[in-house]
C-alpha cells in the first residue's frame, strides 16, 4: 500500500446454474489466486454463489439454504488471508428475498449490501423473486453474529482510513441516482459492483463509458465484476465484461466471453488529492452510513499499471492530432481576443529558429487568419548575436517568409558590447551576465518595435521553462501576451510536428522538420565549429523527465518519493536510478527557487489541467522553501 496504491481484482469464475457447491469451489479458487498475486480487494459477479439466471429456483428453500452455507464457507476461506472479497448471493431475511453483495474478510461475513434498484423490464424480471433493499442500513443476525445489512455500507481499512469501500449491485449504477453517490460523499474512495449485465449489440461500449463516467463523477476507483459463461443462455448471453476504472480512466478491462480475473492498482492518494482540490465535490459533514472496519496487511504494492512517459501528449495518433488542433485553436483564440481588445496594429514575435518561437509564430498567424487580417502585420524579428548559428538563422528567415509575416533583422552584438562596456563586463567572461544581457537586449528591441508599430509583443516561453525558471527575468520571461505559457516542452514539439504534417507548403514543411531536428538551445554562447554550443537539456536535464515530474507534482500533488518511483518504473531502460534522482532534485530545487518569475507572469491562455499562472491554477509564495521535498529525495539517495 506504499504511496497509496492498492491492488484490486474483478473476477468472473466458471459457474454452474444452481450448483452452489461447485460455484463455491470456483469462488474460493479465484480468491486464492488473487491472494497469490497480492490483490487486496476482489469482486465477484451478482448472485454468483447460485448463478444469476436461476429464475424461480430462487424461491426454493434448498437453494437459499445452500447459498447461506456457501457464504460461511467462502468467508472461512478468507481466514488469515489479506483480502476483502465481495460475493453476490441471494439472502432471505424476514420473509423476503434480497439480492446482496456479501463482504468477507479474515474468516467472517462483515457486511451485506442490498441491491436498491431492481430491473423489471426487457429481459429482467427481478421483482418476481426479489425485494428492493431497505432505505437505510441496519443490522441482522447472520448465524450467531449481528451483521450490517442494507445499502451504502462503508468498509474502512483499519490502518488507512482513506481506503473506504462501498458496494452497489448491477442496476444500481444504471439508475438516475446510484447509491454510490451518497457513499462517495461520505468518504468511499472505491466503489465495487457485483453485476450480471447481459450482452446486446452496443452494450459493451455503453457499459464501459458508464463505469468510467461514474468513476470520474465520484472521483473514485470503480471495480466492476460481471457475470459470464456458465450462466443460463435460455434467453440471454453474459460476456464477463469486467472493468477497473479510476477517476474517468479505464485501467483494465476483461476480454469478453472469457471468464477471467483482471487486476490493476488503484491510487487512493491520487483520488483523495483530486477530491481535496475539487470544490464542487462536497463531502458530507453528516455521517449517516454504517462504517465497518476490515483488516488487510500493508506492504509495497507491485505496480502493473503503466504511466505514460509523456503525460501531456496523447499516445493515440488520432487523438493526438485532434488535441493539437484544439490547442492551437485555444492559443489563437486567446491571442485573437487580446489583439482585438487592445486594437494592436501589429504582433511582434522574436523568431530564433527554435521550437518555442516557431510555435508562437504559427499561433500568431492562425490568430491573424481568424481576424481576417493581413499577416504582413506580423513582425517577426530575428536578432542574431554571439551564439546564433547559420542553421537557426536560416530557418527563422525562411519560416517567416512562408507564413507571410514581415521579417525584420536587428543584429544586437554591437548594442550588447556597448552595454558590456557600460557595466564593466568582460566580453570574454561567458557567465550569466554575458548570457542574460543578450536576452534582455532582445526583449528591449521587441518592446520598442511594438511601440513604434502600435503592436504587442507575443511571448514564446513555454510552461516547462517556467517550471524550471529557465528564462531570463525581464528578458524572454516578459511579453505582452504569452501564447505558450501553459504548453509544456514535450507538447510544443508535437504541436510543431502537427503543423508540419498538415501544411501543404513543402518548403515550410521542410523548415519545420529541421526545427524539430534542432537541439533545444538559447544560443547565448558562441558556436563551436558552426554548431550549437549550448544544449539546454545537457544543462538543466531532459524535458521528458521534467514534464513527467511537473505533471505528477502539480496535477495530483504526489510526493517526491512517489514521483521517483513512477519515473523509475516508466523510464526503465532509458535512464538509470541515479540520473532520474539527479534531475528530480534539480526540478524540485529550481521549481521552488524560481517561483518569483512565475509570480509576475504575463497573461496567456490556459490549455490543459496543469498551468502555472499566479492568477489561476498555481498560487505559491515566492519565498516557499523546498526543504521538505529535498529531504525526502535525500533519503532516497
């Protein structure tokens, strides 16, 4: 359970209709397998002790007696095992028959959740045999013990209170107001569902979207176990479509028509973090539901779920293209409004031949198209100096011409040398003053050209640079509108590639591909043999690692040790343990020390769930200390 991960399972065992002894054996076998694989929660289908399709056999005392005995046997099988199992069974109480999910832990039946909504339409006739559960849970005698009985029971881990589980049964989640809503509002972070949903055309997609959507709405994990082969096929067929979802994402789903157990790990801390941040998730102050403690052993959970190397970039090519088009539109719409509002006659972009300025130019051109304005009023300014290479200069000039913007060249070496003389800087001393003087001179040139032309300066810096503080204060850090402010570096690359793939201009396509192939560099140090001498990722670390760190730190509030664990798993074979730890320390140190640059960030459009605007998503004091984060990382190393 380290870092909040708990392994869960959804099982569809082989069964025989009304053969309780056989079914009990299969259920116990599945529990044993799940325990061997260190699952801590396992969920079985609806009425699986007897089979869902028993029909009027449910009125037979022999079947109901056998089912009750079976629950005792299965419960006994869990003795000494670190697992919480939910098993579907019929249960007679007070002269009525109920459809229940029995919670079993350490040898005992610890709770009996009743089905609230009984379908009585189409192929379903549950009200012929069963009674809806009571409105409110209470207690019944089960053997010689008083056991909680009713809807929305909460099963709470006795060591980790955030691991709180609640069950609902099949139709409950299809209803307008599922019982899991109340359970989640009172603290349930995991919802389990014992289900018997038959297969009809198109139902698989609806079922998957329903479970994913419910997990998103409740900000919860959802474990759905469905009836499969072995049920009667008199009128319907069951496919064993099991699903494990977390906050809108399907982590694992079973192959249909094959009875199997699926496993994944739910991230309870992530769920709790998301709920804390979401002010519309109003946890109930009134605790009305019965809480039932359960016990499982806590240890490090081996992770089988995967985490994307580039969490800001969709892995599916089609989805990535759609996302790129949407992002470019959001960026351009934001700039369009600002240009129109300020009555700016021109847009001034510093163009270097690098990725960020290329994206800014493409976005500006798109905004001008939206406004129906002549792109000649986009002034793309190239400002060669000590570190400029022929390759980036040539690309900057060529892409400007191809986008229809006006190219303006302002060499700044002479002005920077005069500035060096004025402040007493030795031009041969290639220190931070040497570098930043160039960056600030470029910003001054852009600002003054904007003044002369009645325009505004379009910022090019991206979110990854802002997170690391890899920007010159009042240099490239400053603009009048920063179109890339919430676009991480790994996504910038894909946006430029998308533009290259989409353009019909082969010459522009060639230039954009060469930009993509150019090393990321501020080009502030003199070239070596004509090539770029200063490679950003050699100095500050790989952006794919930093974007990974940034996503999990800001999006979910993960602690450094957890981020390190996920990075080590995700980048296995690409970066060794020492390298990942080195750059994670760099990230944390720079993220805290450079907040002052983000505190006075220019306006810019938000495009995703992670952003660093001090007016929106990230409000952090500039003097915040990184000691807690660094201490945790030092303990790893």
